[in-house]
């Protein structure tokens, strides 16, 4: 791969909430493109919304991008450190009469909007403050205002790397606000200045930003800035194809972490949200994705978020982990109870991970090994068997287990000793109550696996509890 230093992309989240799965997916695609082209991936924190921005969200963004492995080459760069820069360009537009102060109230703007709608017109600002003569007087008096850009009435066109040519009739847009004052820029203006000053070559972002693109293009032209290449990614949709919401799935990366998903699985899963390789392979390492990723293969339609697929991928990565690493990860999410030896814990993990989709599943799959849950005596009976028959079978089973040495108390020897008895007396009548007595659960691993883990002393103790219940 020949490094292309002219390729510079960015992820620019606002610290007004936790890092969202949609923003993380956008960051991933930018990171992949930059890595693939040998270019730069820049982290920019768009924190000019002082009322809603919070440092805790900035730290969440930084921490979770790192957790996903999306390390940036420059940044984090904060917009609030660049106010002098925005003021310079806003002052330039004001001096050139390309921008002006607008003192219209919210009530005036709403009345104007309703009047246009009543006439069947697309609502837009009329531009009535363009020709004000007493601007300085109003500013001196401290009247509420914004700064608007005098928008042209022609057509703006751009070629999207995913969607092809897109055009907008600018006459429908009207003069839009670009700042609250020269040192408080609004989104579209700050983005244009930052992308120019940071020499951003490619803007890869969600399709919800398509309506912002014509505003940014006319600002670029007014300021004499070059136009970056644009690529607008499909939105992520819930399973019912509605816009993604918490109704179906967690939306922040921190929530997925708490639920026990691995960064490798989430990385793999997000890469397939709107893109897929030519061979449709679904389990891909980071290196494999980097080799085959292609912006041209990104779909235009919405990308459906399939939680079952995420669980399947996560289960794959869990099972592929080394035992010590997996135990460490589990312990970080939910501390593992004390009480089992390392050998016992190893046996529990080998069984539990075959049924686990997430790290948090370990506790549900293994809790009964650490502490026998309270259960109803009715659980012990196999189908229509009676309490008396069940009790008798458990007593006879216990007698067999008592005669097995601790050294032989492992699955192969246990099966060898108990299975002839189970075949003679009825598998269900022997093995069901034994398994239920050992686990206290309706569904669990088989009795021989549990006996193997618990050992002789604890197994006999639990069987005695079952007998006493009957």
C-alpha cells in the first residue's frame, strides 16, 4: 500500500451524549478508509453547543473509540479552542456583505413560515434583515440576533462517492443562520472552517447530513475553500426497518460493553452495517476487513441492525478466546464468585462458553455451581413419576456415588458406574432427579458434567438436600 498523505478524514462527534453506535460505525468507516489509503484519521470534538456539551461525554467518546481500536492520528481537537478562527471568517463574510445580522424574533419567523405554507410555498427566511440600516444601533442595545448567510439562488451539485450525483435548488433554502455571534458559530459554518483548516479530503458521514451539504458547499465557495469528496452512509435501522431506537437495541457503545460484548465482535458487526465483501464472508478480522473494504460496495439503503447476528458473532469471538483471557474479561464485567478451584472453574467455563453469547451470560450459566438455588421439590420428579419413586432412585444413586473414590469422581468413571443402573431403572427416573438435585434448575448441563465439577463431597450434600425435600 502506497501511503497517500493527502487523504485526510475525520470523525466529529458532539459531546452531548454517549458515543452512539451510529457515530461509532461512521468512525469505523473513516478509520478503515484512512488506513487503507495510508492517510490520516482525525478526531474532532464539536463542542460549541456549550449548554448541552459535557466533558464526561467527551471522555466517553475518547475511551470507547480506543476500546474499539479506532485510534486517531491527530486530535482530539476541540472546537472551543478555535473560536478566534471562526471569528476571523465570520468577520470576513460580514465585511464582504455575504453575511448579515438578523434580529427577527422566533414569533416573527414562525408567522413568516406559516404564511408561506398557507400559500403552498416552501418555507424559508425572506431575507428582510439584509437591508437593515440600524444594525449597529441594535447590536449596541443588546438586541437578540443571529448571523445569516446570504445564500445564492442557483443550483448546488456534488458527486457522492456512494450515491452518485446529487443536486439542490438553492432558491428553496433561503438565508440560513451560521452563528449566534462572531465567536459562537453554528454547526454548518464551524464544519466548513474546520474541514478547510484541517485539510480534510473526504467527508464520510451518515445520510442524515445530506441536507447540510448544499449549505456547506455555498459557504466553501463564498470563502474560497476547496470542496472535499463526500460519501454519505446509509442509516442504521432497527429490525422493523424503523430508525434505530432504544426500543429494540441499546444505542451507546458503553451499553454494549456493559452487556458483555467484545470490541472485536462489535468491530466486525459494525463493518457489515451497510457494507459487505464480495464473498459475503461474515466473520472477518480487522486485517481481513482492511484488505477488502471498499467504499463503492457500501449500500444506499438502510442497514438493518440484527441483534441475533451480533450475538452470534460475539459468541464466536468468546469461544475463540484463551481461557485466562476470557476469565479476565468476564471478571471485569461481573466479578466471578469465590468457592471453586482453578480446575473446577476451567471445567465450568468450558461448558458455559458453548452456551454464552455475551460475557454477562457466564453468571446465568454458572451461578448454580457456586450456590445451589432454592427450588421446589416437584422439580425433582421425572414426568409422571411420584415423589416416593424419585426419593428411592436418589437414595440408590447416592449409594453408588458413595462407593466411588474422589480420584474416580470424573465424568468417564461416573458414567461407567451409573449408566448401567440408569439403563436398568429407567434413564429419566434416575438421571432427571439427579441433575435437578445437583443444579436446582429445570435446564442445565447433564448430571455427569455437574458431578465432575462439584466433586464428591458437594454432590452428595446436594443429593441429601433433595432427599430431604422429598
